C-alpha cells in the first residue's frame, strides 16, 4: 500500500505539484490523499482540485484562539488518516494538539541550510549575510521554528548578481527535487528518529 500523504500549503504550491507528479509514477510509494490550507483562493489548492484531490481549508481567523484553530487543523488532517503530513510552503506554525497527533511524522521544508537563517525570510537573510552557498532543509517538525531533526539538505550557490527572488527560485528548484526524492524514500523504506539523527530505512 502506498503511504498516505496529507500536504498543507499556503501559496503557490510548486512543491505540492512536484509531489503530485511524483505520486503518479508507478513505484513511487506514496499518494496525496488530501491537500489542506490556512486560506482559500491560492494556487496550491487549485493544483489539488485540478487533479481531483480532496481539499480542506482551516483559516486561523475563523477561530477564537490559536489553540482551537490548531485542534481543528489536526482534526481535518486526521480525517484523511495520513501516514505522513508534509508542510509544503505552509506559512503557519502548528501547535501542541497537532504535534500530539502527528509529531514525528510531519515534515516541513525550509529554504535555507538549517540551523542558519530560520524563519520567514531564509533566502533574503542568506543573501544579506553574504553566504556563498545556501539551500533547503527537509526536517521533522517540532515545536520550534525550523528547528526539527534534519532529514535531508540540498545546497545551491549564491551568485553575485542574485536578488532574493532569483536566489529563492534557484533554491526552490533544488528543494522540490529533494522533497520528492526524500519523501519517496521515506515512504518506500521507512525511517526512524534517533535523537536528532533521522535514519532512512527501517
Ligand atoms: C518554499 O521555498 C518553502 O520552503 C517556503 O516557501 C516556498 C513555498 O513554495 N516556505 P511553493 O508554495 O511550494 O511554491
């Protein structure tokens, strides 16, 4: 049986698209069973709808507290019985209720080489710092901001004439390949957490 993925998005959804394409390949080992978002009207949701993948939206503004939003998000994800949850450009932090249910099997991708440049502006912060290489990090989500155990990283050069946009585009290209490759391996081979070390294969 392929691993069941629920993917959460907040924007363009190019990482989601890469996963959806990969899941159509025979032998990839995973299927996207639902796509969720914290807002409607985004391209990420349209990408799912075009492929008849079920979608759901849980906006933070609909809830009186962050905790009740987190509960509702966890319940919406749980309804699709995922093996793995993938945050693919999901721009909200999940909370304790979500992690109680899906901790250890929720992945996120960050457009920088952790532990450098956590937070919302990884490409901009890397460019401003003047690093010569940066990249993307796939990690197991914990309660911190981009602090979880690292599953995979990919490196890209910073070019002299880069802008934040050109650098982020180069990162996203590498990030999608890393995401597809690593999620497939996790689905097919399994993985285990050994402290902060993530080991692919049973
Ligand atoms: C990715 O670079 C992700 O790491 C960051 O936002 C971008 C989302 O891109 N948090 P997309 O929505 O998958 O196109």
